[in-house]
């Protein structure tokens, strides 16, 4: 009888879990997005083109185009041309570009918090690390998107941030041929407004966070999907986003590759930080269990 009592489990067993508080996560997201927006716009297009000639952003665009030509990938303008006659179709992709980027990411973030609390910190940290890497890319490698290559330079029109005034041997027939679909077809917002032009960074193209975030959404939510159509939608989301950023003239193919690279590095950081935190919790649980047994 005495032996049974001596080997019995302790009356109290400590709880082993990583508590995730919604208000704490909301504060983290708001603070991080505020820092992201401030830093992103600190190197905004109005700063980069302060002298009226955005040489750095245009030169980087030439480098991307030359590399894509060497790789046989430089077909963005041709793809855009195929769909320009269909106005409603282009307007749909303008709305897609301006809204789903945020709506789907926020939706998946909340879904992970509710349905996958055990690995939520992993995916939250992955998203944060990926976005931080993108900020570094925007600062170190300002890149003029295709839609701005033939637009007037700020020196000619202070409301524009294009590179038309910069000579280039890559201009076929005098122009690159891309169309700024948001300006020509309309969408949920416009870079042509003075406010948007002053606070935005139109050269924040490499890496493409549209691709990075959409890939994050698809992979993070995958274990929650059981039906074929939901899994198909998850797989198609990054692919349709890739089509969107190209057909609207906002990115090059290589921007998408940069987004995938940023996601991959962010995922390594997210997994590493999650494993470290799990080890910390395991040790704390073991120490508490030992203390409760004595």
C-alpha cells in the first residue's frame, strides 16, 4: 500500500503548451506592418527619383531584362499583349492584384491561429522573416516594374516615376511596349494620385511579395484542406498570382523567383525558431514536472 502511494502520479501536472493570445498577435501584426510600411516607403520612389531621373531603378530593370533574355524568359510583354483587348478581363486582374494580396493572407493568418495553433508561431515567423527579407531587397535593389519603363521620368512629369527619358539599347522600336493597366484600365486604387505617389514605393518589385505571400498561404493552409477543389484552389493561387503580376505589368518573372527564394529562407527561419521554442517549452515543462513530483 505504501509502495503504491510512493509511485503514484503527482496531484498536479503542469500544462505544456505555447499560449497564443489573439490580442498579442494583433499588436504584433499591426506593429510589424507599420514598421514594414514605414521602411518600405523610406526608400520610396519619390526618394529614389529625387533628382528626377530614376537611373538606379531603370538600370536594375535592364539587368533583369538582360538576364531573362539570356534565360529565354523575357516574354512578359507578349503575354500582356494577348489579353489587352479584353478590358473587363484586365480590370479583374487589377482588382485581384490590389486586394487579394492582403485579404487572402490575412484570412489564412486568422485561420491558422484558430485551426493550427500548435504550428501558428512557425508560420507567423515565416511570414515575418520573408517580409523582412523583402524590405532589404526593396532597399538594396530598387527595380522599375515593366509598366513604368515607357512612362515619363519625374523630371518631365513630377507625378510619374517612369524611365522614358533614359536611353537604352534594349528598347525595341523605341519602346519596351508594356502597358500600365492600372492607369489605362482602372482598378481599386491609382498610383497617379499625389498622395499615393508620395507615400508608395513603385520600385519595390524585387522580390515579389505577391508570390511570396501567396506561396505561404498555399503551403500553410494545405493540411486543413480535405476536398479536392480546395486543394486545387490552394495550388492554383500562387500560379494565378504569377499570371496576375505579369499581365498587369507589375513584375518580371524573376521577381516571382525572388519571392519564392524569400519564402524559402523565411521558412527555414520560421522552422528553426519554432524548433528552438519547442525545445524551450519542453525543458520548462520537464522542470515543472520534476518540481511537482518532489
